């Protein structure tokens, strides 16, 4: 177990009663319950921060994509279809012994 630090927290009566009841039912101390609550809260905060960072990255990518589209335009063709056709032509030439 890691080092524990003493902290004081003031709870409302109904919060204290509910936590004491949960601790008693689980056979754990009030401190264990509070540490679990804090651990879950911190994990949620970390997840929220990661999500916010990922959304910001996606927004940046969308902005860059828009800038590229405005500067260079959009290719009107279908690159995948064209590449596949070119590959098939190359295979056909090799099959016929032309290259």
C-alpha cells in the first residue's frame, strides 16, 4: 500500500450517514470508502481531460484539412479506382510479357 496522508473533510449529516452505512455494509472503513470515491473521481477527471485533448486534436486536423482544401482544391477523381485500374493494366502488361 502506498503512503497515506491525513486529511480532514467536512460532510453534511446525510452524506456522513450514507457513507458510514455503506462502509458498515461493505465491512470497510469510512476512509477506504472516501479513498475509493476520490480515486474514481480522479479517474473520471483524467478521462475527461484525455477526451478534451483528443477532441482538440480532431478540431485542429479539421482546420488543417480545410486550409489544405482551400489552398489546393479537391481532386475530382477517385484515386483508389484509378490506382486499381493502373495496377490491373500493369498486371496485364506483365502477363502478356510486355514489361
